[in-house]
C-alpha cells in the first residue's frame, strides 16, 4: 500500500510517501502525484521518500520521470530521504525545510 500526503506551502508542493512504491502502487503515484503536478503547473516539488518501507526499480523510474517532467517545465525537483542507492544521486536536501533556502519565489 502507498499513502501520499501533500502540502502546498509558499509555492512549493511537499509530497511525502509512506508504505511501498512498486508495480502495484505505481498507478496511485502517477494519479495522485504526477498528474496533479502536471495539471496544476506546480514548479517546485519536494519529494520525501524517507518513510517508504520499500521501493522497486519501477518506483525509482517513476521518481526519475517526475524529475525530468519538472525540468522540462523549468521547475525544480528536490528529494529528501531514502536509502535506495539508485536515488542517492538525486537526494539534494538534508531536510525538507532547506528548500526554502534554495527557492526564491
């Protein structure tokens, strides 16, 4: 099961994922997260994967896809947490609130 908590603050969408992100839960991620971002034109996203119990290669692909989408929209993608080696290169925040030091809206 995948639970998604989203909070919009000062022009930044904070997305916190809980549970499991795999082939069984990818559709929930796509509809609850990616489609919302694309349809609303949100430019700054902080994705917190610290509370995921597990993530599959499919989940990693979806996160990388979200980053590419935001880059094409001239937005910025920030990632916090996680022990998955495939995501380590994407982690660019020590904690979620550091994003306010990096984004000027």
